[in-house]
């Protein structure tokens, strides 16, 4: 959403990031409600991620406010969004390999893996907190990439998505509220995005149910990498 708003509609990077964060926090509520009813959310993992992401998001917002990064150095935001897109694309391509590595580690040295797992989850949350607050990117695709390595046996596909969505809501809310306080949310744009998301979700659900998962993932990775490179050049 952020690169679309910046590259195609000429929205200022800081406004694109802030508006996208508020948009994401609202739309993800509906998906999380579905997963909550289906009991496909691992709340312990959500708490571990939030323990790292929420303080990291708050500190990032404070830093942005003190340094006026979003008002003075829009070039920095463009580069940050581009890097986040490229990292996410690479993560999506190697997602299955990371899952196999995590599974091998989990089965080969379970005691060490379980000892490191909580701390690494908090660290993953902190990384997501910084990335999402700066760029609005990372809470979805990159979050699941981290979780497939950290919880290769515990989280099946449904619980992986549900847990990632549940964690994304408080993170997007906090980051979105911070950007709102900084004046980076455009209400009219937000309303239009929400109106467009209703048919978009329906069409996307119909398309994704009929297309191979691997094809969708690779297509998204190529798209994200291309947009990321375009933003770096821009």
C-alpha cells in the first residue's frame, strides 16, 4: 500500500506510511476476529512478539519526533521502505528453507532451541516494531517468515496466519496513533482505502483460493522486489 500511494498517487511518504498503518489496524481486526473464533491464534507467541515490538515502536516514534525525520528527510523514508520491501521479498522466497532449518534445529537440539526461542521471538518483535513504524511494512509477510523458523512445529499454517494477524493489530494501532499525532494521517484517503478494501478482500479471497500458494508467493516476492528497486532508483 505505501509504495502504491507514493509512486502512483504522489502521496508524501510520511502520509503514506501513517495512513497505511491506520488502514491496516482496522482491516486486520476482521481477519483476527475470524481466527479468534476458530481458535487459531497462539496468544503466548503474540505476547512474546508484542513484548519486543511495542516498546521498539514507541521508541522509534519518539526518535522520529525528536529528529523530525519524516518532515525533513523524506529521502530516508523512501530508502527505508525500499529496503523493507526487498528484505520481505527475500524472506518470502526463502520461507520454506527457513522452515526446514528451524525444524531441523528444533528436532536436532530441542533443549537449546526451547531455551533460545522466547528471547529470539522478543527480538523478532523488536525488529518488526522498528520496521513497521518506519515503513508500515513487515507485520504480515516478514512476520510469518520469522515465525516459521521460530515455531516450525507449533504453528500450522492457520495458526501462523492467525497469530501474525493478532500481533499486527496492537503494533499497527500504536504506530498508527503515533503517526496520527505527528500529523501523518490523511482522513479522506483513509476512508477511500477502507471503501476499496471491501471488494478487494472478496476478489482476493476468490483468486487466492483458486491459485497455487507457491505461485502467489513467488509472484508477490517478484512484485515487492521490483517495487523496492524502483523506490531506490526514485
